C-alpha cells in the first residue's frame, strides 16, 4: 500500500512540475535541407531570395544544405 501511495505522490509531483514548466517551453522549428539554385536540379531560388522568403514567413532558423557544388555567393 505504501508503494502505491508513493507512486501517486511521484506522479502528482511530475504533473505539477511539468505544468509549471510548460508555459516556458518555446517551440522552435528549424528548416533543414534548404537548397538554392547552386544545387543542380534540387534548388530553384537564389540565396538572398531564399533568406528573404524565410524572413517574410517568420522563419528564425534556416539550414542551407547545397549539394553537388563547393560555392555560394
């Protein structure tokens, strides 16, 4: 019986803890695998155009992953 009561107390503790911390958690979306027209057959936009579109849509984090090239302007 004592073990069951302790389990309930642990459950209540974690529930209260997560409910207290939940409003402070911020969702961060990172756009991975973005490619510019330097990636042959994969990307269609310039680097500046891609960044401008990301800013326009409120994106705060963008990962530029060009492939099949060693350069970008």
